[in-house]
């Protein structure tokens, strides 16, 4: 288990608490610890990154993010924080994804709070989706919003990887005769082949490019126009943030750094938009993960701090709009 520690401001009492003081490290079976909690589940894996020919090192990502979270202030007194530890992928990626999915499903079933996956390569997404699918009724309509420079719609050939999770979701939807509701925000034309754009279009993937989202005067309206038709047709929402969606100077610690990227402020505004729209459209947003945190290439913990801030904002968005 990760050893949570950090600054303590005794003079401020309960109003000075930080994440490391709120966290309760629990094991499966301790059901009472989950009530009204934010629950963390780590996925220590870079097998998918290696299979995708990327820079390995993301297996150390979950604990790097925890280090960055530890000293953040805790602003939600009625909410607790639980940490289920890490699932580690050693040599069998599919098996580790199933174990991680089981942990996600368990956490979702035990409480009504937000479950947050800590990656690890973006192969975490296939495990996250499976966990959400298991935790919902078989006919539940799941929507995915992915902040990413890449579609991650590659066909597994022969192995699944960090570049294949949403192709796997698509195939799962086909198998179970359920709609494929997938949106990718921040797609780089310079990082995806024509084959990937063709499959995105054929599968009715919704997307906006990094160029389109760098027009600050129009980007939130474009996101609203793109997402609203999907949000009204889903029961459960899964949000996944790939850290390579951001410009390399802000997020150097990733497998594939981006030359352009999208703004963290844009992502934060969209997280709050998604939380707010739950009351309008009736879906539940209970699952979020952050992927591709690679401490081997981070500088001054920039990427880890960005990951922690985005997680903070996701918790704040849910807390403010429910």
C-alpha cells in the first residue's frame, strides 16, 4: 500500500485537512468504509504502452499521482476518501485488466460516490469500462468522454494495448447489442492515421480536434453541441483523461508528448459541465480515470501535479452539482 503523508496544519482543525489526512486505506470486504466516499483504485501497468511501442514507465504512475494528491486541501467535509490500492500488471495484461475491472465494479456497487482510476497506461480504459459495465444493469447505456490526442481505436493486432481500449469497447458493444457512445476531445490529426479517422467516422465516434479546441471563443459551445446529443441518450457516464492531451511543457511525463495539446482550463470547465448536466439529462457520472502518467519523463512533477489538479476538479465538480 502507498504510504500517505504530508503537511499537517493542526491550528486549523478540520478546516485545514488535506487528502493524506482524509484517506482510509481499506480492503475488499470492509463495506462500511465506502459510505459517501471518493474511492481511488490504481492500475500499475505499462504493458499496453510497450505493446503500443511507446515510452514505458507508466506503471509507476498511480503512486506518483497519489504523491501529488497528498497535500491538496480537502474541501468536502461530508465526503470521505478511500484507497483500494493498486492492481499490478506483470505479464498478463488481460488478466490484470479483469482484476482491475473487478475492483472498479466492487467500488461502484458499494457506494454512490465517485470512483477514480489512477494510471498507468491508457489500457486502464478497457478495465474501467468493463468495471462500469459489470456494475450496471445489462441494458444500461454507457457514454464515454475521452480527453486525448489519440482516438485509441486501433485494432488489437495481435495484442491489446494502450492504443486499443475504445476499439475493444466498440467490439464489446457490438457483441452485446448496445450503442457505442464515444466522444474524443483533443484529437490530433498529426497523431492519428487516416485509417483511425476512417474507423472513427464509421463507428460514429464523436470528436473535436486540438485545433478546434484552441479557439477559446467557440470551444465550450462546440463541446456542448457535440456532447448534448450523447448525454441525453445515456444512463451512465465514464470520463477518462489521457495526459498526452496536454501540451508537452505542461505534461512532459507521458508516453507520447503533444506538440499542441489542449488547455487544462478547458478540461476543467468541461468536467463541471458534465457534472452539471446530470440533472438535465438524468445520467450518472460515477467513474473517472487519469491515464499515461509516466514519472520517468516528468519534470518538477508537472504532470503529476496536473493529474492531481484534474482529479481535484472532478471531485469538486461532482460535489458542487449533486
